[in-house]
C-alpha cells in the first residue's frame, strides 16, 4: 500500500477520549483510555491513520482491550485487520446488516482503496465481531463504564457509545455538523433514536463524520436541527403519499426544504425523500429508488 495522501490529526476531546480526524470524508475514530485500558471506536480510515492510533495507545501506556464497531457500513470496518488482535464488539444486528449490504460494501471499499492508490489483490474480508451486544450493554473499561445505545435509523445495527461520568457521546453516523441525517435504514427509527439521545446529558459529542464539540449550544443545536429536518421530511413526504402522489412528486416536494450544506448533501437528501416515500406507504420499487437502490456504489 502507498502512504495516505492526507494527514490525520488526533485531538483530545476530554480526559478520556481522543478523536483521530481524517481529512478524507471528515471521518473520525475514537480512543477511550482509562487506567491503562483502551477501546478503539471505528478505527480507520487508512493504514497511516490506524498506525497513529496504535502510537497513541503506546504513548499513553494503554492496552487495547476492545475494538468497538458502531455499525457495518464500509468506512467503519476497515481498521481491525490493521491492528493487533483484540476482541471486536458490535451490535447483534451487525452480521445481518452487513450481509444485506454486502455487494455495496465490497464495491465501495474497492473504489475507495483504488482512489487512495491502495487497491488490494483479494477482496476485503469484513471483521467478525467476537462479542455481539444489545441495547443497554455496559462495557467496563478501566475506571469507566461505557453504555452501548442502539440508535438505528441510519443503519439497523448502529450503536452510539455513552459514558455517563463525563457525559460523552460517541454518536456514530448521526449528529454531524457537515451531513444531514442519512436515513438509510428507517425514518421512524431515526426519529426515535434522536428522541432518546435528546434526553441524555451530553457535554462532549463526537460524530462519525464532522467536527467533535464540547460546546453545549452547538450540541443542542445539532440535535434540534436534525430532529427538525426529519420532521419536515416526514411531513412533506406524508402529504404526497396521502394525496396519492408519485415518488417524483415527493422528491419535488422536498427539493425546496432547507437543509445544511446543500452543495454536498443534495443527493443524500433526494435519497432520503425517496426512501421516506416508500417507508410511508408510497408505491415505488426499492431496487430503483432510495438508499437500497441498485448501483448506488457506482454513483
Ligand atoms: Zn454509516
């Protein structure tokens, strides 16, 4: 493999959480360290970035105890093969979610690695979790207890990680400042997940993509903004479904909606409208429209 074209950086967000930030896709992975014990969250992207995490653990004198994979999407599963063996923890739906998206996942990884000049000879083999957990699972790590919170909606198997003593939330692929909600699993589940997270005290927030923050106003704003986006998406699409309209009319009805960074989220917003139309009872072929449509990895 060649070296990564863009450098990564590590920021210490709290006493016990470090965030490694990639310029590529504004991708974040986490290192939680307490009393000489470490858990890595979604290690990746790229060989050099993963090596930085290993160096961090060495510098902190910490032993890698767990690798937590927040969900089965391609960009979150690339790290374990580059790390020393450690038990991998994921949600119980990980295998099923991965299998459902397998063709897309392998294609997306091949395309990403080719773009990085790091194409591999054989197809990527996804990691196999050693420990499958349900909502509410508690993981002891040094002096900390990490709470695994099932937050489906973007992915059926997605978990957030909440550490109550310092009120830190690792949000996985939600609550980004750059991305709108990518509703690639279920609108209803996404709404319920945000409703749950809104009840937590959160003093530090790290999203899977975007800027981590400890600003209470910014944390509250992200939660409110994403909930408002989903409510508006639902209202506009439901109105079209109730009127017996088409999926094209649902997309058109959502085209005038305000949402953040339209220059980079326009396509995902359209996919959201299409998937919501199908979820809310509109008639359309999921093989041709929405997040589950065929050929998405080629677009
Ligand atoms: Zn994802």
